[in-house]
C-alpha cells in the first residue's frame, strides 16, 4: 500500500485507527515531493522540520481523541494564504522574503482539526492569471503532461493533488482560480458561498469576489476540507454568521428528480468540441439516473469577462497599494520616499499585475468611474439576478468548468485575451457569490475535462451532495499519482 495514493478520507480513517502515524504519512509525502517536485514545480516552500513537528502535534490530538476526520492528513497551502513564521510570497518579487507574523484563519482551523501543513504552493502572481505562468519564480507543470499548464491561478494546488505530492490543497478563487485548475488537472475544486470561509489572512486581490476553498481527489475529500476551514470568523467583516459546512449527509445525495439548467451561452463553439462532447455525455448519464437537464439562456454571461476584468482590477488596484516596499517584503532604493515606492513597484511587480493596477486605477478615476466601474457593477447585479431566477426553477446550473483542456505552456502566454476568455464559465459564481464545484467528467485527447455545478447562495451542503452523487455515476479518473 502506498500512502500517497490513498484518498484523504481513507488516510484520515487509517490515522484515527492508529494503523499509521501522522509522522509516517508526512514523511511519505515529503519523500514524494523530493522525488517528483523537481519535474512538477508545484512547491515554492517546503520545510520538512516544520511539517514533521506539525505531524507530531497532530498525533497528540489524534491520541487525545481531539482531531477531526482529517486528523494527521497533510495539506498544501496556496502561497497567498498567510502562514505564521513561514514565507508567504504570492509568487511575487514584491513579497520575496515576507514572513507573516500571523496565521490566516483557515490555517488556524486546519491546525485545530489536526491537519498538517505540507508547504506553500505556486500561483500566478497575486492570483492574477489562468495558467500559473505569471508566477515570478517558477513554472508549474501539469502532472498529466509536463509540457502543459496545470491551470491557474491555483496551479500549484491542482498539480500537487493530481500529481500525488499532496492529498489535499487550499486555493483561492476570485474568478475561477480553484475550479479552472482543478478541471485541467482532473481533480475536484470547490468554491464555497462567498463569506462561508474566512478571508482573514488571504492576501486580498478582489475582496468582493475572493474566496478560499479546497482541492481534493474526490468530492468527499474536498467536502471534508471545506468543513474544516469554514464557519463564522469575527476577523472578517464579510464572514457569514453561519455554522461550518456540514458533511454528515454527503452520501445521501441523489440524482433522481434533480433539475439541472444548462446555459447555452456556456456551451458555445468557443469551447473545444471534446469538452462539449464530454459535458453532453455527462448530462446524459445524469439523466439516466433520473435528473432532468434543460437548456436555458443566460444572456448576461457574455459580458462576464468584460465585467470581471473591470471589477477585479479595480479592487486589486486599491488592495495592492499597500505594497510600497516599506511595509512588506522587498524594497528597491530610489531617491526619497516617492522614488523608493516607484522603484519598488516598477521593478518588482510583474507585467500582468502592473497592467491590472493601471486598468483598475483608470476605471476608478474621476470621469471614468460611472462609465466603467459603476456600469460593471450594474452588469454584475444583472448577472446575479439572472442566476437567482434560474435557481427558482432549478436545483443547480451545469456547464463545462473550462472551455478547453490543459493547453501547452507558452501557447497562450502572448494572448492575454484568449486566456481571459477561459474564465467565462467560472466568473458568474464569483459575481453572484454562490457556491460552485468542478468535478472530472472524462477525458478529451487523453486530458481531463471538468464539469461545473453551481447552486444558490448558502446551499453548499446540497451542492456537495449533488456533486457526490454525480461522481458516483461519472466515475473518477486514473490520476498520475505514482
Ligand atoms: N483567471 C482569473 C484572473 O486572472 C481568475 C483569477 C482568480 O480566480 N484568482 O483574474
């Protein structure tokens, strides 16, 4: 038996029965990282001593009967989530060497539940991107084919889970950054309802859209991790006063009688034929189990990319103002205060980040604010309304997660518009704050295709049940874990 091929839930069961020790599991993963990460490039920081020390703390919790169902299970953490006394770089030169003095709430919760931090994983700089190629430090490779992108921005998270060098990972999703890479790597990625997981300690990108969520090799693993990190947090003013996500009824999920809406605009020929075929085949399998799938029209999603790429950069331009070379991370000397700030920001931010700061600043400036930012907010409200109306008649909306399978590294890096259009299917859930999940639904040209399910705000439990039931019918992929 190889510990690194087991699901997180299975590992948790072995650990709680004390058939295996937390230290053994951690060591097995540290060995796998040492062996495989030189080709995958998922990790930015691995600290074996720290991981083993955390495993010992987890073991005492397990021994005391204090750990949750994932007690002793390791988890990789996206490097825009603050970890006390451990580098948190956002894959940006601006934060090179920055060591937060505090933990993000999700990290505190992981520790309380007995999980073990395995290291910090790569992302597009400040989570801005769709391929992980905007990292200032390294490329991450898709475990299905090292010449291809793992997706982004949480590409380190998806590659680690699919490639057998983490059983679980945390990512963040502002416009699709959990679901899209999950889709390209053939794993499960879940964006909970906005406010269900605390953003305290997540380095802010687009604060009204950002949400932390789990990656797992199956729905149960993702659900258990979501349960561990969710729940109200007084340190995040947008946190919902609701209990953590419950998983006890996960396996009661049924397809019979479930009404699914399939938006035609998300099934357009902008998507690859192989992706559309897989999604249609998946719909047919769900229908064979008693679900109904009805084609609907959601005209507003055509404006999703345009709208998102005004709102997210606007919020980013304000959030990233704090990186002045004085308060955090690295500094480039210039003449005087203004010169130093200008030199730091000019030299240390990457191209995509600078482009977004400029777009956002423009959209928010006097004279343009109404034409761009306010207009975008109006379209956002319209889109949220359109989906809410759908949710009156349907249990969930179904679509491809990404219009394409994993593309070659470098293939789209000179075509920013093509990259941004890949967010079409994932953006609506961020705009409306509702939960959405990507599960694998087959292969196209030997590469994974993701199926997205979206449901009303605060229906996270029902969505996970539905995804679990769909997974039983669609089966899982043979991941390149070895
Ligand atoms: N691809 C989108 C972007 O570049 C989404 C990023 C995200 O969700 N963090 O902004």
